[in-house]
C-alpha cells in the first residue's frame, strides 16, 4: 500500500536540498514554485512516516502481547491510530485542484423576482464579504449595478488572500463550491400581505487568471464604449467611460462601468475576461477527462439550484450534499465554514472513491 509515496519522499528530499541553496532564491518566481511544491508534499511525507512507524510499533506490541497480555490494549490503540493515518494519507494523495491556491472573481446576479431577487443578491454579496473578512482575505468591488431599493442587479468582486496559505485553504479551494443558483424563501420587503415568496440569484466563481495563463489576441476583441448609467458621480454619468468587451472566438461578453475612466474600466473588464476564459478552458479539460476523476460537487450543472435559504425556518440547505442547518442568520453574517466544509468533504470522498 502507498508504494507511490516513496517517489514523493524522494522529490521532497530533493526540494529540501534545492531550497537550502542560496542560488535558487536569486530567482524569486522559481523559489516560490519550489516552496509551494515542498509545502504540498510535507504533510504527505510526515503522515506516511507516522503510518510506517505505527506499523512497526504494532508488530513490536504484538510480540510483547504474546508474552504479556497487558500489551493487548496497546495493540488495539495502535491499530486504531494506523487506521486513522491510513484514511488521512489516502485523502492527502487525492489529486489536488491546481487552481486551489488562486484568487477568484465572484459574480452575483439577480434572477427572476425583480427587486426581491436584487435584495437577495445584496444579501449574498454581504455574506461573502463578511466570510472573506473572517478569513482575513482582501475584497475589491470590480463592478456593480445597484437596484433602486439597495440591492444589486449584478455585482462582481475580486477576493484575494493576503499571503501564503495552507493547502486547501486558498480562496478558490473554498469558494469554488458557491457557483450555481441560490434560492431564497421569505416575505419580501415589497410584500404588504405578509406572504412568503420564492426568488433566486445566481453566483459565478472563477479563478482569477494571470496574463501569462490566458493569451488574448487583441484582434479577437471588439471593444465598445458607452455612457455609464446609474449612480456614480458626475464624470461617470456624463462621459463615455463604460466599456464592453466581446471576445469574438468564444462570444464571451464582459462590461464594466464602475470606474471613472475608460482605461480603468477596460483594465477591470480584461481581468474578468481572462478569468472567464481560464474557467472555460478548465471546464473543457474536465469534460475531456475521465468521468472517474471528476468531482461530483464540481460537475453540478450551474442551472440547477444548489442551495435554499429559508428565512421563516432560519434554515439553510445545500441540495448537492444533503447539508442542512438552522442558523441561517449566522451564515448570512459570514459563518459559512460548516456549509462549505460539507461540500469539501463530499468532493474529497468522490475523488477518493474514483482513485481507488
């Protein structure tokens, strides 16, 4: 069992030697790449060494138990420990999503339901902003189209870490499960008769792409400029500062009008375009991959509702993994960890089953 780990131990030792060489750190990008891989392998190596040592300890304890029955209890304790280490090692060996440590661009769009849907979109945005704040992430509103009652018809926000993070704790690693249709059941602020309504908002999460990851030919772009609409100050509303970019080969269209200058809006729109094209390329690669390697959670159709927020019952339900809890008020205040962890666990279990 775990024969492949021996090769990873060798790679880990080689990385340790290279990182100890001052010459390597002359190239900061290369040093970061090596350090990232070293950090990924360290828990695998340490867990494997504990697993192997525990196997040796079990053998010794069994020999002692044959002479002294008092050692029988120690054998059972060691066997339980080795079983735990076996499960942990299996999870660590599950192939990681290469984008897990990336920052993301998160978009929330109001769906059917008019102003109530826009208000719910605003609630979702605040939920994600507070969750990011709890984790010490940085957030930046890229573009926003506010509704009359203080909600959002659509809003795009960049979410970033403030430094290096543990494997599996990056922004994409946590927020990638949020993409899909979110449904709300509550009495709308616009409802005078006190009846419960159902509406929805859509969430799209894409890993933010570096320029070197997605090559965009300027000849493939159609750039249109127009006058910004909605609140935003005199210069925003009276000049052609808003920008719409169409990527002709794919038909992807992005627009931005939040900034005061046309140049700033174009830069923000290009960030969104790069992230969408990267996400499209990754989805295409996933479609071409074996179904056995695809995550059950990650392949949920975005058109399907993934979660329901029931205000009268203070209940939140994730329909993909069967998660349910009655602390909706706390979740909307940014306490999303339990909900997201249920998706992470289901994803890991699916990958583990596919790898066996």
